[in-house]
């Protein structure tokens, strides 16, 4: 069969590939410690589960409006006011099957073939791949560990050309955990003011998982830019609802209509039961989320302590999300006598096959000197995983 050339334009997500390899090892009976996954290891809050069960019983089994139920779109606006002091109307919201679909809708709605998309790097694996899928050109701007992997106004300005169409970033960032302060966003906003045609995607899916004193800051707070900002958010991370598949995009009504048109042909509206549960998650008791974050704070502290015990590793402390992204390039060129580690991919495979520890190569996130380790894991697994990593790296000379 002759498959389409579209398939050659992008890669499968490395995160999912590692998860698959890990599952295979586990099925063979190995004691796998999986630190590759980007999802909370907590259960969905009870009151949200109850809302989903009630939705099933109430026969929420029909097609849903493409952009989402009106009361869910309104609930998103309530959340934006409560958490971000942002004023939006339901017509500014389109609900999707996960934030990943919201991002894909946005890229398809604004990027034409040959358009440039600036992506501060390291970035979440999917950004560059969907841009390539629509034949846009990812413009990779490598950020520095000294700047906690945040793009500076000068770096942004230097990357802009007349072909720049979209700027995509996440704060908190997956994989680095960097979180932009208001002052840092102010600096970027000044650059965007000089370039009025650039659309800005602000991925805020890790909003609640924030360890800073200054808390979550959205670039949409700059009201003169608001019209060309698309906020991406969703329930996967903050409410431990990855399997429910619920994300949303918030933008001007024209862009929302464009995303709705695309989604109308791709998938239609998000799952009915999920949407009913999402209303309760967004507007109900937020304590389960706060309790989950309290656990992440403890785990972050522990994993950073344990990483410090491993020689030849440098790691920026994450200010948000649930990953550490250590620089492991000091191990390139080392060997255990059988395998030689050339790059981050080799190191990940070495940890997987020799130590049964699953991580993700930094190459997938645009930084080939690092690996990503998720601490969305029990304390026991974090300790076990870091002990495995320490022992495995000690065998490399
Ligand atoms: N954005 C970022 C930065 C992510 O890390 C993820 C998931 O890993 C998503 C978006 C997509 O989330 P979902 O499609 O589960 O809503």
C-alpha cells in the first residue's frame, strides 16, 4: 500500500513510544519503574466521577454541540474570571477532545504552508510536529539554562521575520518546568506590540501545578494583546483527568469559529459524559487539586535531593509541572564495556533496558543534552527510580 506523504512529515510522540516500550518490558515480567509519563498518578476527584456517572444515567449519550455545551463554555469563563481575572464570553471558548486537539485546531486555523512558527526550546513534543504536519516551518529558539529555559525579549525579537505567523509556548513548561513571571511576560509583550500580525498561543495546561511565589501569570492579562492570544488549557493535569480527554481554547470569536469549523469535520464535539463532568471539575470543589499539588511539592523536593546525589548531572529546579529535565551530556562517550552512550536516546534506552527505568529523551523536546523524568509518581517509585538511575550511571565509564 502506498501511504501518504503526510506521514513522513512528522514523528510519533516519543513520550507514547517510551510508554509502549515500558509496557512491553513489564509484560515480560520485568520490574519497570515508569518515569516517562506525563500524567498525574492520582485518581479523578470523587465529585467529578459522580458527575460523570450521573451523566451516563441521565442519558448524555447524544452528539454534543461542536464547540461544547453552552454551560461548559460558560463554566470555562467562570474559571477564567475566578483564577485569572480575565473576562471572556462563552463565544470565546471552544471545547475539544483534549488540549492536544485544541492546539491542532489552532495551528490548522492560522498556519499556512511556509509560515514560520516560533517555538522556544525545549518545548512539548507535539508543537513542532503539528506545525510540520500542516507544512509550516518550526523556528526553534534554544533557550538557556541560565535563564531557566525562558525566552528573552531579545531572543524573541531576533527570531521574528515577515513570515512569522504564530508564537507557541507553555508556562509552566513541559519539559523544563519553567514558569514566566509577570515581568518576563511584560518584556515579551513589548516585542509583540511591535509585530501586530503574530498570533500567540499560551498553553496553560499546568497552571495549577506551580511552585512559585508569584503564581500563575497569563499573557492574556495584557488587554491590548488579548485579541490575538489563544489560551490553551484542559483538565488532564490539574484534575487528574487525562483519560476523559477534555481541553479548550479561548480566543477571539473569529478564531473560535475557525477552530469550530475544523473540529466539525474532524471529530465533532467532545464526549458528552466528559463535558458534564468537566463543568463540575471547573466550578466545584478545588481542594482535590490543591491536595494533589501539595504532594507534588514534596515529591519535587525529594527528586531534586536525589538527583543531586548523582554525579555529573546539572538540573534547573522546576517552578511548575511535574518533570525534571537534567542535563546528562557528561555521560556521552561513556560505556559499560558493552554499550556506548552516544546521545540522550542511547542513555534513555540504556536506563530502560539495563535498569528498567523509563524516561524520555530530551531530543523529542528539542534538547539532545537532557532527559525528562516525571515525578508524577509515588514517593516510593521516585526513590526506586532515582536509585536505579544512580546505579546504572555508575557503571558507565
Ligand atoms: N500541552 C502540554 C504542555 C502538555 O504537556 C500536554 C500533555 O502532555 C498537553 C498540552 C495535552 O494535554 P491533553 O491533550 O491531555 O489535554
